[in-house]
C-alpha cells in the first residue's frame, strides 16, 4: 500500500525548543536556563490544592473548560465567551492557523521570533514573508508598509528570544493599519505578565478591534509548564470557531484545576517580577565584565546574549557543568553568535555566571 500524505505534512520540519528534553542526552539534574518559566516555579498553594484533587483523575475533564474560562473572565476582565483554553499556548497557535489561514493567505512575521508561528502557518501552506529586525519599534513604519491585504501578522510581545517590548501605542498603529487592509493580528503575550513595572498588554482593546487575537500562557507566568495550559482572547466570532474545531477534552482535569488555582494567587506575579528585575540586572552586570559576552536589553524574564564563542560549543561546555542554555542558532534571523538565558534565583544565577566566567 502506498501512503499519500499532504505535501505540507511531508515537508514539515518541527521547530526546535529549549528544555532538558530538547537535548540529545537529557539530564534531570541540570539547571535549566533554556526554558523561560517563572523563576519561582509554581505557587505552593497550587501544589497543595492539586493533591486534594487526585481522587478525580479518573474522571473526564469538562471539554469546554467552563469553570476555568469563567475564572479567566474574572482574572482578565474579558467575557467568558471571548476566551478559549488550550493544552498550552502552542495548541492555540496551531488551531488558529488551521481555522483562519490557507494557501492563499499572506502571512507576515518579524524575525527573530518564536518558531511555531512559521511552522504552523507552513502546515496551512501559507505564503510567508519575513521582516528581519532586532527591535520592531525602530522599524515600525517600514513594517506597517509590509502588512499584507487579507492576510495575517504574528507578533510576540515581549518578543522571544530578544526580550524587546513594543509599547501599546505602537502596537495599536499596527493593528489599525492591519484592520484597514482586512488582515488579522495575532499577538502573543505569553511573557507580558513577567515584565516588571510595565503594562503594555492590549487585552482591554479586544472590544475595539475585531481583527485582534491575543494569546496568553499560564505555563510561563504561573510555572505550570509540566501540565500545559494557555488561553486566547478575541471577539466571540473568532472564539466560537476555535471552540468548535479544537479536539474534545483538549485540556486535562488537573490542568484546568491548576490554572484556576494559580490565578487565585495572582499577587505571586508581583513577587516574581521584583525577583526578575533584580536578578536580570545581576546577570547583565556580571556578564558585562567579560569581553566574550554582550547582553541585549530585555524587558522580561530572559536575556538574549551575543557571544564570541559559538553557541553550540558553549552549550556543550555548560552541559558538562550541568547547566543548560538555549542555543539560538535555530531561530530564523539569528546565528551561532547568540544564546538565550532565563532569569532564575540568585543561587542558580551565581552558578551560571561563574560557569560562563570560567569558559
């Protein structure tokens, strides 16, 4: 029997990511600076709550995540019917592309950025254009001129891996220009809650722009990477379609419960952001002493570092010291002169700095 897969599936190349299991020889004892998760991890109250829920793991979860969506409505101030929940933010990216994009859809992506926008759009056979910039704010007008008609734009804010945060007024210029050209704007705000002393989220503007979709992640902000949970907000027409096409029971019972518990501890984010600001400065100031490394300005919980040592070699050397960093050569628009490091606790950051100084 001869199998005939879709051309897009046949040519599909999965994106590379950080994390211990993104390496050839994963070591559970490694300190993971390659994943940009809350440096304080999951709130202890969430762990205590989940232990009480263990007797219910044999039950099917609510396929609509109704309680969680109601709790997210309270948390965000957005109506429940304008919220969709996914098994991690990445599932929502794929569902969005499958629902709204096709081979006739022109897609614009500023690079370097999160790889899954490109990968999921390619699966839909879209026509993709890339706009190379290390800081979109500095090339705003040129980018606006490139916005396609009847297409879609993907923007990560703050951007992964650069850490650059685009101001609200600049983002609104992009959305307004895209609206005039009947193009959708997909804004990934998965790190927006891990930006100290700033509120550039556009979540309150959902009611003003029917072409706007915003992605959020509880994985990053609340340290729930192990159980995968994300959500998207938009107008009810877009959300209804995403609710309709998602797979049944896409979010586990424990993930729904954990997310609901986590947002009840939202003041935890204030503590996290204070730590991020302090520790990001600690890492940057220490690496600035070396001629081998240059830290790029970042607004969030990770730092893009330009290195004179090839990123793959540097990653291998640090792995021998049980430290994992992100090799950024797999990001379109970057090369082996860049690594990304997540901000962690002072004890862990000291180990990273000392290991880099010794190389």
